[in-house]
């Protein structure tokens, strides 16, 4: 989802790097991309295993939450 948005956001920023000048569609595109980047960072920062080498409970919840947010974003677009 993030990779699919990169070309349009890159073109938008290359054309004008002032967010205040973007129209509603441009602002929405940047906002959605920032949301996706934030989700990626949250998932990547989550521990995969606990100190005993078992899957960390936190990771399962983080991945589930991220999946729910991605599904919501798909229906919003």
C-alpha cells in the first residue's frame, strides 16, 4: 500500500514542497502516506520474541492493530 502511494507523493512534493499550498486531494495523499509510514515504524519497532524466544504477545496485537488500520484505509480510499 505504501509503495503504491510513493510515486504520486513524490510527484506532488517535487512539483511543490509547501504542504500549505496543496489542495484537499494532495493533503489527503500526504496524510495517508504519513499514516502508512507510521504504521510501518510501529510494526518494525515491535519485539518479535520475548526474552525466552517465544512470540511476544505485544507483537501479535501490534500486527493485528496494523492490519485493521490497513483494511480501514483500503475502504476509505
